[in-house]
C-alpha cells in the first residue's frame, strides 16, 4: 500500500492508503470537505512517491600501480687488453738485432784483447824470472772474461762460450811456448782458466 497525502484548494488536508494500478489511482477520489475531485493530485503524489532516486555509483577503486623497480644494467665489460709478449717471445727489431751483433763483436774483441794481455803477462813473467808457473793461466782466463764483458757491456751465454774457447787456445799456446810441449800437470790450470772466462762473460 502507498500512503497518499493531498492538500485541497479549500485548505483541507486528507490522507489515505491505496494500491496504485500502473502508478495511478485505481479509482477517483474527492475532497471530504468540499467534494472537489482530487484524483489528479493523488496521481501526481503517487508518481512522485514512486520515483526512486537514481543511486550514485560509487567511484571505482583506483588501483595504484606498484612502484617501478629500477633495473640495474651493469656497464659493459672493457675490451681485453692485448697480451704482452713474454721476453722470450718478444720479436727483436732490426735495430736491436744489429745492436746485439755489434755488441757481440765488441765482446769477442774484448776477449781477444784480454787474452793477449794475459799471455803477455804470463810469458813475460817467464822470460823475466825464468820460472814456469802454470797457474798463471788462470790470470789469462780472468782477463779474457773481463775483456769480453767490458766491451760487450753485459754478459751472455754465447759470449761466455766464445770467451772460454779463446782462453783455452791462449793458455794452451802459452804453455807450449814455455815448455815446448803441453805438460799434463797443467791441465788443472787450463780447466780453471776456461771456467773462469766462461763464468765472468756469461754471468
């Protein structure tokens, strides 16, 4: 049932309950005081009563996007450095090669000069004193090695081998000059002389 309230033009207010049919009065109604037809006013009241206010839609929930996580991009790796050749693998330039050959030649010259000085000292001592001292051959080896090392301005295994060979020839030749033959007892002097020439020029 729908309660209906009507205010008549004569000032009379009246109310009643009615079951609307299609949103209108099922029958006519009149003012109980003056008898004026109030059906139109009742229909209007029913229409206003049946008008349901349109509900306001709730605002849609706003979804907040999660904060963006910064992506760490590592810096690119630096290019690999060119491998440094080991000293044994290093290419020798033409200038270095010629310099090495020049130094080796000077080293051989120094070995010859040292050997000559040693031979002169050993044989001169023999001529001056008339005494044969085989161990003076060690002095020839030492002078040969130092002469080679000084003019070579360094040492090398090749220079040591050449210096020891020069010292061998110089000592044996000097012993022949002194004895007229090679005395077996002088083998120790020869070995020590050759060894000293090699060690000084090679190390």
